């Protein structure tokens, strides 16, 4: 049975579907002129539905509980009012290690994506944004905090590390955002999240966005949000109708060959697998037959993950093979085919994976590749996701396989930036101790191994 908060979100989504938006510009939402101009320069003139609904309440300082599907515009729904309010309350100088805005996210990829979206807009308001996450140089992050920042986008574990080292304090926070709270709960970060929230002053504005209220998110909302404004737009389930769902029943020994045939298509293809080793293996198998493929998972260094995403976005790799955890940070336009090479764990993972296509009203195809022993379980899972489609038996070269293999618009490959060699004899700047190989470096990152809750 759904809780009253879940029912309220459902009601808000229904109301959003029935009532047209009255505000058609960012200026009409009450955002400052400099921010509106910065948005226009980036080609953003009209707000998305979740932005239209959430921004006015957030601008008043009210707590907000929001829900929206992937690609619905959640980042700007919380980011714009946060930047606007921090600009209005900016002190004469920034205090060392004392941010006034905090965005907590589950993975380092999402941290970087949020920062990339907000940093140029913050610059227009003379605000500074920095990222804090595991798997990257702690020394560089400490250096940024010591210089003074307005907004920190962080994963929970690394932020706790820096607070313990007295390089950061949350005592002056004015606004706290929890993005993808349900995924933080999935990864076991909820104890760290509550510890961090307990460090903030009473009355701090809190904005929480989550696809579901499962696994303790409901409790988090009740404990930390005060009379929140509730806003929701289309859920992941509602986007099922904009996707063409297909199921191919395959023989196990032909599965990779069929995947490679489909991966050679002109358009971008995102493959999902269960394990990190499986991601590397499938990408390597595809490259052996001439399909340019990259893999992304939690065991890669941050630079390797970034390079894989850049290759996929630029077209140098038409195929990206991802694990579920790493894929939370994938925000690449024009992905018109998602392939479940390995079945997802449950119907929610199916919807999250599938949501990487058919974004923001576009159409897309979702393919599941199942073997004979997976057909029945996969059918039950699809039914829970609201997907009604029968499995079709295929082999290499089957007409249905060829149809997908020939689909998609050819990708225009973006040239890589030329390599600039470091001048001979130039010394690297020291940024403090390197921690990427230490046990704490990955805490709060997307490795899926959360740190234990503290008892002190």
C-alpha cells in the first residue's frame, strides 16, 4: 500500500498532466535577470514542467519534495532557485571550507554532471561551484575548499572524510539538495546522508528529488523536510509508452554475436550488463569484431570513466557497455537504443535502464536479450514494469536483428581535442597527497561499497 506521501506525488503528477503550465519563460518564474540571460545564452528559453512547478516554491525558501523521470529537468529545478537564493544572500567574502549550498548525489558521474550544468550559470552570478567525490585527488578538492566556494556537489563518503579532516564544515549551509535519494538508499548511503543532514542548522532549506520513496526515503522526507511543497511530473513508468520494447530469445552461445551485429548499427547503443567484469568482456568482444565499444563501471579510474563517456558522446565509440551503478551518471543525448544484455535485477532497474532512451519526449527502442532459462522470470518482471511484449526467437542474421542493426541516424563524430605535450622540464604542481589508491578514496563514489555508519 502506498504511503500518503506517495499518494501526494501521484496526485501532483496527475495534476501536472491535466493542467497546462502558466509560466512559459524562466523570467516568469521569478529568476533574476542575470540568470535568465545566462540560460538564454545556453539556448534554454522555456522551462520544463518540473522546473515550472518546483522553482517558484523553492525561490520562497520552502522545502520541496520532487519526482521526475530521467531527462525531465530535475537538475535545474533545484539548481536555479539555489543559485538565485545564494546570490541574493552572498556575504562580503567566502569563508574557507564553508559552502552555503550543498548537493548530495550517489555517484561521481552524477556529481560531475550536476556541476557541469550549474557551474556556468553560477559564474554569471559570481558564485563558485566545486565537486567532492571519491576516486579523485583529495588534495585538489581541499585546495578548492580552502579558496572558498558557494556550492559543493558531493558524494556522501568523501564529504564525510573532508569534514573529519576539518577541511569543510556545514555550519553555514543555507540550502541542502538530495538528488536521486532512492539511489543513495540503494547503495547504502542513507546513514551517511542522515549524519550529514544532522550537521546542518535548523531551518536550512531542503530540496529532495527521488524517483521513489522506497528504502527509507519516505522516512528521510518525514524527518528532515518541513511542510514540503510536493511536485511531480511523469514517472519512469509513464515513459514506457514512448519506447518500442522488444524481447529477443537467443541461444547462449550466439548471444555475443547477435549483440555485436546490433552494436555495429549507425546510431549509438547502450548495453547494460550485471557485472564490472562482464562490461569489460563484452566491450572487448565487440572490439575484436570491429565494433568500437567502451565500458564504464565502478572499478575504472575517474579519468577512464570520463574518457569512456566522452568517446561515447563524441561518436568515437558507438557502443557503451555499462553496469547499473555506473550508468546513473550517463546523460548522453540521441541514445535511441538501449539493450538489456543481462537481465535487470527487478522492474525498477528495468525502467531506470530503459530511461536512458526516449528522453524528454523523444522516442527510442528498448531490447532485452534473454536465454531460455530467463524467459519466464523476465516476463514477470516486464509485467510489473507495465510492458506487454512477447519474446521472439532470433539467431545471427535474423530479419529482426538486421532491422535493429540497420537502424539509427549515422553519428557525426566529433574530433578529439589535440594532445598538448607538457613542456620538457615543467614540474607538476603539488596538490596534496594522492588518495585514489587508498581505502577511503572510493567512499561515496559509485563503487557500490558504502562506508559503515558511525556510532560516535
